[in-house]
């Protein structure tokens, strides 16, 4: 838990720290280092560390079952712990090698209906060329969509830069119709085993995920505080390309590069919120928390626009925010 007595950390930073996964690292064998994609790993180094996606999901296992506890500092020195459950909101996985799609198991007879419920196909009325030009993030069970037009050099250049789309998922159901993140990943991995076996060094810098955090209860009970109903949407990159920029686990002490062998922290690069009605999260910090919220929202918005993705939860959060 991130709370320490006498801590001056703000409630917003405490939430970010308490919900940031820290994944155990492994060292890449030297025989494999020369096979890295130099567009994504241009630096020469003696050791390359990575994590597996299965280890990343394990960070969310307990949180999915019991919630992540976030200490909240209230007025007059009071504190309580608000618990948040993570849900997979969106994910796009790009790899350096199209053969990685061999990780995907073919559909078994009779399973199509279940998976069609899980994957949105709202773009089915569009032509393939429209889908490729827009690449608006509609969920698909197939990867490597950029390869379908061999005459379009721009698409091939996108393959070099972004990689080959292995998997994407965008949640569109209501919060009450979702299952916690670990349950969702376990279900999806039965069809897409790469969700467990892929490594961060296999992933393009364009690989990302968004996690929706919904409050469930707080201890001690009995307090009615509007801001405790706040929901968060955190954005995380998953590629080893960003590990050199990895910050210290303490959100309040950024700038320190991780040491070799330390756990790999994946702090959010973007954030969106809704139902943030009071000042619990942004009070008493000389405006820095408000600036951080604006900055993280702006980065998330820019990221989605750069990838030309329509993220349902982000649009919903922002619609409520602007309507309010």
C-alpha cells in the first residue's frame, strides 16, 4: 500500500501509484539480442530486460478479486481506504513478426457466437479499404490488417513503424456487464494464447492498453463523499521500447531510471476521469494535480488520435465530463 504516515503525497498521486503494475523482469539471452527490431530497439546495450504478458496480468490478479486499496486523505487529518476494481477497457497488441499470429488458435466449431459477443464489429458495413484508411479501432479477431493491400506503400510503411496487429479488444458493455480484468484476460487468452506468452521485447511501441477503475467500497464505511464515486481510465504502454524512460515507482519522485534487476513499472502515460465532482483528488497541491490531470488527459487524447482509434470508454468519460 502506498500510504505512509506523514506522507505529503496527494490523493491523485497515491491513486496512480497504488494502481501502477510493477512486473518482475527477466534478461534476454544474448543470442536473441541481435534479433531485436532496430526500429524499436536502436540502442546497443549489454543486457536487455523484459517481462511476459502473463506476469503483467498477474499484477492485476489480486486487484481483480479484492480491489486495489487507495488511501485517501480527508480534511482534518482523517483517512480512509477506497477500493477500486480494474476492468480491461481497450488493448492493441502489435508485434514485429507477422508469424506471431500463429499464436492465435483457430475458431472451434460452435464458439463463434460467444466470441462475437466479446468482440464488437460495428464497422461491418464498411468496405475493407474504408477500414484500412480509417483504422478506427473496431474490434477484430484478426491481426495484420495493414497487409491486405499490397499496392499501398503507406500501409507497408505503417507495418514497419507500428508492427503487425496481433490482437485488439475494445469494451463497449456497461460497467455492470463487465468482468474484472484478470477474468477477461483469462477468457480471451483461450483464443489468443499470445496474450500470455508474448514478451515486452516482442511488442511494438504502438502497443498499449487502457484499464477502467471503478470504486466498490471504502473502509471505514459510513462516509458519503462525492469524489469517492470517481472512476478512472489509465493508459499504459507495454513495449520494452519505453523501459529506458521507466520512472521510479514513487510518482512523486520521477526521473530516476530503473536499476538492472528491479521490477519494471508501467505508470500510466494518459488518464481520463468522470464523476470527479469535488476537490478530494486535487486539493492542497498548489494546482499541480489539476495540471497533471489536464496533461494526462491531453496525452491520452493525442495518443488515440495518432493511432486513429475510437475508444468507447474515453469518449464516454469525456462526454460526461463536458456535459457536466
